[in-house]
């Protein structure tokens, strides 16, 4: 079962990042859906080795600055940041919480167009 305070932390961290990415204007969207295991847009190698039939999908999308491809590989590493005054802990905390709940996080981003962080958590 997902700890609600930890899930709030995940959403909060993603919303902070999204709002910072659109500091010059833009929009942020949150989508919540239930996904059948057969319809997940992820390779089976990324999914935890659990027999889960349904997943909760949470997507946070912003129309902000986007993430450069060379940065995308590092964003979940502790203390990695591209922001002045940033700690580099927000996304590493998000990743760890999702992982600890047998979930998966996926990032899609294009520089100048925005980013989508999609989380898949097992439905109970």
C-alpha cells in the first residue's frame, strides 16, 4: 500500500519542478488514470517482478523549458541539479519513493517544449 504522505511528497516535488520550469509562463497538468497491465507503455524489463494486473498512472506535464538529453540521464541522481540554489534532492527523493512502492517513473521531455513525468504504481 502507498503511504499517502510519501505520495504527497512525490506530487509536491514534481509540481515544484514543473512550476520552476514554467517561471516565464506556461501551464502544468496532472492526470490520474488506471491502467491495465497489458496496456502499460513500458518494457517489461522496467516493471517490478510482481504479478500486478492494474496500475495507477499519475502524469505531471509542464509546458516549460524541458530537459536536455544529456541531463535526462542524471536527473534522478542525488545532488545533481541544474538550478541555482538547488539541492538536487527533489527528483532523487521522488525516484526512491516510487521505487520503494514497487513503482516505475518515466520521463519524456523536449527542450523548449516541456516535460512529462509519469509514475506507475501498483493498484491495490
